[in-house]
């Protein structure tokens, strides 16, 4: 809706200097579409959770190759989806993992948070719950009998939507949704539905979300780490960079991690950093909606 759709370069003025609310930050350039939907909801008086859910739903039904039922199938040809939602006040969370045939896993995650005593439902249980809640479903069929017959290490499709919202009242919510790694083994769960890995919201500090190779995020509680660095005083961009430095300093892969983070803080500052050169992120305020290039990669110093 707002602003231009051109990508703003990594050398643009320090993005963290911005400080305003409401504010929506999301992964990738397609995140802008979700942000715009979310901002419209906020400006019409909707809640931050509505902004998260409706924004992400837009991508889940957009034909995206890595989000929703149009996403990449697993090694037996079935799409298994992961999603998570968090609400800052009360530190609430809901997730679904490996859910099949449900059109909007983000809505299932929200229902888990709001309608159950639990945080994470997986597989068939998650699907049954979503159906019980009246969520839209489609039937899926396994198309490959032997998992080995499909690629299990497909690097394409690292395009999870993680979307963070700071409301005008200072409250924060976030969500993420993905079909996960293309060709994954059936039952594989990535970072996205794991609180603190693919998504983390702390209403006193800020929020962070991840996209990329989940295995390299979830072993380090990546989004939690970003938020903790913000708590220690780093701005969002520096918190994302420092998280990647920390992971790279420990990981045998070094910077060859394929991980990217977005973050916003309680003051309305935003930032991102990633090891993927092509990583982009989208930022939407009341008056502008922009796509930024990855500001992080070139400036990350070798950890050792
Ligand atoms: C996963 N992190 O399941 C997800 C995939 C992804 O951008 O982020 N793609 O590993």
C-alpha cells in the first residue's frame, strides 16, 4: 500500500535510528505484502495479533513456494507446515509443527495459544485440533513411497515468513509460518515453530524472527539470543549481527550457515542481519512500506 517497492541498499542510513510505532517488520521482500495487510488492520483499530495473523495468512494463500500448502513437499511428497505465534502481554505462545492439509497454520497456532492449555501441537494431533476449530483444510496424498527417492538436502525454499508487530500501545506480537526445508524427512521440524528459535517476543524488550536453515538456528535458540542481546543494549541490527557472530564462532560451518534474522525493539527501532547475500526484509510504518537489503553480511567480522 505505502511507499515504493524498490529495495533499499545495505549502505542506506542506519535503519536502527528509526523509532516509531506502530511498526511491522518481516522477512523477505514478499513480507511487504503481509506488512501492508497488517498495518491496514492496525490503522483500522485491529489488534496486533490480528495484524500478525492476517498478514501471515496473506502469504500462506499467495502461492508462495515456501509458505502454506503451496510450499515445498517433504521427501515423500507431502507438505508439512510449521507455524508459531507469540503475544507479548502475558508472554503467550502457540505453535503447530508438521501439520498437514491445513490452509492457515498461523491460525491453528493462534488457536493453540488462545483455546488450549498447551503451546505446541504436532502432526495429526495438530491437524485434528485445527479441523475441530473449523479451519479450512484440503486433502493431501503421499506421492512418493520411498523417502530416499526425493532430495532431502534441497537448499532452495528458504523463505519463511516471520513477522513482528509493535503496536501503538507498546505491546509486541509476532508470528512465523513455513513449509520448512524442501525435501525434509517426514516428521522433521525446523526452527519456526520452536519458541526462541524461529521466533521470540519479549514484551519488555522486543522481538526477533528467523529465516534460513532451521537446523542452524534451533541449536542455538537464535531468536531468543537476538532478543537477549537487545536486552543488553544492542540495537536490533547489531543484536542480529552479534547472534550470527556468536553462532559462527562456535559452529563448524563458520559463517556458511544460511541463517538470517529480523528484529524490532520496544522503542520502535528495527534491524536485520543474515549470512545469505540475497536476504531482504520489509519494514512498514504508518507512512512508509519498504524493502531493505541485508545490511549484515559484509560487516560481520570473523569471530576468531
Ligand atoms: C526451516 N527455517 O524449516 C525454516 C525454513 C526457512 O526461510 O526459514 N526458510 O528450516
